[in-house]
C-alpha cells in the first residue's frame, strides 16, 4: 500500500513539507518500502489518509535517502513516525522514555485516527506535547540504545 501515499525522496523535500504544511498535522513515516512492518504501517496510513485529510498530511520517507533526519531523530528502529504542526515538532507521551517519535506499527486504524485527533486538538491549543490516547498494550515496547547519556 506504500504506492498510495506520497514519498519524500530527499532532504529538500522533507524541509519543504515541514515548512509548507499549515494548520494540519504532518505525519512523516521513516522506514523502508520493502520492510514487512513498514508495509503493515503503510496499509494503515493509506486506509486512514482520506478520513484524516482535513486534519493531517501523510508522507513516506526512506531512511536511506535522508540520513540527516535519520540521525537527527535517532531513527534506529523502523518504522518510526514523527509528527509536526505548523513547522513545530510535536511530541507525544506514549508512556515510554522517547516522546519524539512512535516506533513500530499501530495495531489498528482507530489507534492512528485517535492519535492524530489528539495531536491536532493539542496543537490547535498551542501545546507542544500531548498524552497518547492509545491503550498502553497496543504500544510496541523497545529499549533505548543509549540510556542515561
């Protein structure tokens, strides 16, 4: 399903998307087109893109094409999903040590829809961090590579 969503192929495209998407949540999925978990996430993103078109814009970014952002957001696990609103990086408290990105795939379409709605409403109120509405059982668990640095 990754062919249904637009792709950003270089740093300049990502920069332009971050700067130009206004009054909507910008969703950047960092991953690879041939990865099984990325394809699962892409399926969920593609199925919800139309329903969320008034609140969000979704792009796919290949981690090999934009090493600057891969390093900047510390993308060591794929897929990783990063959110922006009006050029501002939106953070989400998932109950994990990392609030900068969602790692892994969403379990259901409704989890993703609920998350976008919470980010959108929080951003419209000027918040830079929101609490995740996703059930903690549905959030993938992982260990940070560099703890306490």
